[in-house]
């Protein structure tokens, strides 16, 4: 099972009742934060999930509403007792941006590992069992969308294990993915496991125009968290100019990518009540939900 929490769903500037867009993802004792606008540490505290288990931050891009909260977050993370390294991913420019922001957080009890991702090609990285993929998207500056995926091995096949004369004492280790060398023989998980089962995929995509490449990247998402900067269809020209999406475009992206569920997020400050325009999305993709601050979803394996 994975858990995701939409920490905030606002774009451009925080409002009294709407925090800036950020997502917290939790699986198997590890957490990943995507984006970190002003005051992100507050909704994290409100989740009750803690801070120490946050192993990585993924930045979509370097507009202030997505990154200005980093110094305060790092200081809070240090005060939580974290000592293990923190990985930070982002498009080119990451090193300069983080160096500038951490001038006011110069002493931290953990190492920061900066990993600049390509803004021209798909990238793949790992945090434990979590596969982090990123793809460049169409925004006014270098920007990435992310997917967080969990693969699931096939079921243990007792008959295959017996037929292959694999010692019973190795079965459990092979089932967990271990490769065993013993008395000149090599035992691999594929010798006892069936076909790989469907895993879990969460995709986070804001600050972009819809593209064919993005639809391919989102394909098969159990949850797509997509930009809904503007709710009204007559805001399309504005969305095109500013490289954002309207509700109906996010819904079309969810439909084209065969995602299971869409959460809209990253609303314009002028969009005071997103629920008024939800039909513009649901008429295209029925399982669309207007994101709300601190909304949580638990997703189980089939």
C-alpha cells in the first residue's frame, strides 16, 4: 500500500485557506516530497507522518511557489533529528538554486545530495523500492513531471521451485528478490516466481501544457495529480500563453493516458471555488476530483 497527501493545492501565492502545491508520498517506511512552497513544513506536521523518514525532494521547477519553502523545511527536518542523507532532484540549475536558498540554513545535521535531472530526456532514479521517473514538460522555464512507481514481483510458484530442485531453505530469500550462489550453482528469483504483477503508479504533473509525450508518461497511472490552473473553458488562451492547463485539458490528459483517477491542483488565486467548474473536467473524465489541502489517499495493490 502507498499513501499520498496533497499538502496544498494553490499556485502562484498562498491564500488564507489554500496552501501552495506540494505532495507527500509514503511507502514502506520512506517518504518523498514533491515541491516545497512557502510553509510546506506546516501541512506536513498536520499529517502526523513525521519528518525524519523523508528521504528525497523532487522539484518540478524553480518558480518561487514551488521552491521558496526549502530553507524552512530543511531547518525543520534538522530539528526533527534526521541524520541520514537527503536527496534533492530537480532540472538543471538545481545546484545554484539550492546553494542560494541554503545561505540561511548553513548548518544541518544531514548531508544534502543534489541530483540534476535531464530537461531533454526521461530520467530514472531509485529511493529504496520507489522508482522515480521524470520527463521534461512544456512550461515557461525548464520543468519536469514525475511518476513514482512500485513494481510487484510475481507470486511464488512452489511447483517450479520443486521441479528446479531448489533447496527449501532458499525459497524465502529468493521470493524477496535475492540472488544466491551456493556450491557452484546460482539461484535467481525468476526460477521460483511467476509473471510480474501490476504495480502502483502515481504521477504528478503541474505547470505544463498537455503534450503527447506527457500522455505517454502518465499512461496507466493509478492516480494522476494534474494541473487545473483555470476552471473555465474560456480561459484557454490565457493557459496557452502562460503554459498552464485548464480543467478540461487535465481531464483529457487523464483520459488519453488511461489513468484511474485525477486530482486537480495548482489553482490560480483567482479561482476561488474550483468545485463550480468540476463538470468541465468530469464531462471528459468522470473520475475527476477537485484537490483540497491535506487530502489523503491510500492505494492498495490489486
